[in-house]
């Protein structure tokens, strides 16, 4: 996710008028300023503008902007640097679940962590919106920062909501089959499956099973009568471990002539298009990841 740590840090004063390029020799004059940054030294701005100010100071000394880098020593030790790890983790789980024909193992600690992140972002957004309505900082800059923060929250909220919706859809679609996959569900998903199963059973009894012979009713729970996900559907995937061996004919009856080309080795970062059943165990082991 975007780094908003510095947006709400301490507010610095602009002691000097901000320069801009005036003459043909590209010299920076102290009397000029950057559009959007007030030249009033008493007007405070968000600390996110420190970098722009420092770049101009370096240019004034004859350095280029490309030589400017923020190092760990330049940061306030009390400020936490947010990374994109949370979003990337959520995106990876969402892609895996969206493209898998079956329910994948859940991450029980995922929701509390992401909800806490969203809570912090909401606090950040509220503070930025409050600053935009005050005279402490430039309202335009505070509004822009708030818009970026809101967009960051929206993309995380979408992934979290769609990831949950996809899992619940699979639970409903193959409810009887998912009784065998309780270990892949969170406690709330198990409770949802149980409640859905009770409602579905009551409906089926009223509309179907109460009107058929009991000996036929018993056959409805046979293995071949239970709807299951299509594990033979084809998926795109990427090898993320150093090397894997894939059985191209896993689960199929083959002749002796086909046995020779049954196994195939792939290296890390190889992209493949294969039946899901052939890489199912590798996906669960984290050696292969599904692609969009």
C-alpha cells in the first residue's frame, strides 16, 4: 500500500522562498517558488513536501535531483514506514482463490490484520480531511493526499470483499463436498457452511426428498451423487520453487506408449498451462502459484 507515514508526521516550516528555474543557465533564484507551495515562511505544510524542498536545495548547490535519496538516517525513528506487503499478500491470495476451482486453505489471521490496517488508514484519511479544512496546511495538498489515501483503502477493501465473496460462493456451490474440507476453513466459514447446509436440507426435504421413496433417498448421499469442483479444468500457473516435476497424466488412464512422456520438469519462473489436478499438491505446498 502507499506510504502515508510522512503525510501526518510533524509539520515543518518553509524558512525560505521556494525557487524555480528562471534564466537560460537554469540557475535557481531564491525569489521564485514552486506552484502550490506558499512562499510565506510562517505557513506550515505537510512533511510530504520535505523531499521537494530538499531537492531544490540540492539543485541550488549544483546537484541533480537523481542524486537525492531518502536514507534511514533522514527519517524520524518514531515514524513507521508502511510497506506494500499487506496489499501484495492480499492480492496473491485473491488471485489464487479466484482461479482455483476448489476451496483453498484459509488464512485465519488475515482478516484481523487487514481490518487493523484499514482502521489505521481510516484514521489517516480523517486527519487529512481535517487538515484540508484548516488553515494549518495547504488545502490543495491535504485534499490530494486524502484522495490518494482513499484510493488505497478502496483497492484493499475490494480485494478483501471479493476474496470473501469468492470463498463463500465456493462453499455454497459445493456444500456437501466441502464437508471434507473443514480443515481449510476458518471458524466463521465452518459456521456459515453449517447454517447454509441446514437451510438447504430443510428446503430440499420440503420440495423433493419428502416425496420420493426412502430407498431412493438413501442413494442421494452416495459419492457419485455429490457435486464436486472440476479439478480437470485448465489453469495458468507459475513455478515459484527452484524445480518441480509435474505428472501430465495425473488421474488419467494411459497406455504404455504414453508413459514415456508422463513426467515433465519445470524451472523457477516458468509459466505453464495445465490441468489443475496435476499441480494441486504443488499449489498447496506453495511451489506453484496460479495466475490470472
